[in-house]
C-alpha cells in the first residue's frame, strides 16, 4: 500500500499493462512502481479506476519525477482517475470519466515534522482523508457546511499527523506551472496559506462538491 508523498517503500509488483490508448483513447496510470507515482491504494488499479488521457499521464509522470528530484524518496499518490470506458460522469464523482481528471492525495508529516508514508485515516478512506481544516482566522469556504456525501468533519485537534505544507505546495506549484494542466481544485484556505491566492488555475469546487483540503483534483486539457 502506498500513500501520497510518502517515503519510498518496497512496492508490490504488478502485471505489465498496455501503454497505448484503448478504444476510448485512454491509458492506465503506472501501478508497477516504475516512476514515483503510485496508487494510494492498490484497488484503484485493480478496479480500473486509474485511466487518463496520454497527455494527462505524461504530465503526472513528469510532475512526480520533478518532485522526486527536489524531495528524494517522495511518491505522489493518485486516487480516482477515470474508468477505462471513458464514460462521464464517473460515480461517485460529479465529473471524471473522460480521462482528463485525477485526484491526488496531499502530503503529511508526524507532529515532529517527519514525512509520513501513510496516516491512519487513509486506510479507511483510500487517500480521500484526512483533511487539513482552516486555522483560526483563515477563510471558511462553506460556513453553512456541506450536505450529503460532500460533508466530512474536521479531524481531531490531537491528531498525530499534520499537513506537509512544503511538499504539498511544491506539488501544486509544479502542476499549475504545466501548460497541460487546465486547473486544480483546492480549498480557499490552502490557496491562501500557500501564498497562491488568485492564481488563474486554482479554483474552488463549490459547497456541493467534496472538500478539497484532503486531496486536490487536477483537470487537464
């Protein structure tokens, strides 16, 4: 099992997969550990939820490789991309499906600032948890809360992990600098905290969507 931005670990081998586009024009993201980009949980590959366009795969591979040069041992973790058929929307998402979107997990440390390969809550949520809530005084995007599946509570204050702001910000910076990336969905308090408020590629998904302070959603051209 892998986690976003974790230290390099021994990865399970996987059968070779075709690298050319399928009938829907999509390709699978790498699941074999050949690049510093890997599924947060093996099920994203086993259930064919890891398909993207060739351009998106190249952009993600390039971003992960560049990040690994700056932070040796880092592994960028992905969750849902699209199904192999290219059908939109791709449940349970409001979008995904055409291979131009993928969710990436954030980076975490322990309370002493040491990088974590995995935090306890990821075992349950597959990378879509935990969140990094607003600090006192930071912007609250949805003061009335979110409804249904979009709602998730803040993590406990005594949690044994913290957001790795340096590595997470670096990942976001690499992505938004890439002309193949159309936009990145992120919560407003993190956009401000990272000093990136108002960047044309950073967007708020809205209160009807799941919060994007436990992962980022990347759209590609």
